[in-house]
C-alpha cells in the first residue's frame, strides 16, 4: 500500500475525512497518509465526535468550519511542522534521501603492536 503524496495540510484532512467515510480502518489510513496509528485514531474520534464524518458521509460544511476554526488551524500547523521534519529526514518521499555511506573496501582490524 503506497503512501499518498500530500503536501498541503488542508488536502491531508480532506483526504482523511474521505477515507474515514469510506470505512477504512485506522491502520490502513495511517499507512496511506504516512501518520501514526495513534494520530489516526485520535483524528477519527475527533471527526466523529464533531459530526464531520457520519454514516451518511462527510459533511463538507462542518469540515470547512473545523478547518477555519482555531482547533483546525492548530492541527494544520502541527501537521506542517511534522511534515517538514519528515521531509528533512527523507521519510516522505518528496525529497531524495541522502545516499548510504560507502563502506571501506578493506576493513582494518585492530593491530597489535610488537614490543
């Protein structure tokens, strides 16, 4: 299951709501979106408690209201910070990872000096 390439926090939360409405479980959502399972679980509970995602589907009006609220803005800033840290480590796939350090061709063992 491949990660989705998401570089925008608003797109992340809209995609999360769509996956949640489609019935995906926390494990698969976390893998697709590149977040932790705990974060996926907390976000699912918050979206269901706030009425953003119901059995009928995603309430676009409530999602837009949440994204513009202080809680939504704070969540977006946290996501941006986390995403930048992942990019710096090369974990998101949006930036090429640094190459592996070359191993020396001959390993030098500890040499005992004769006295």
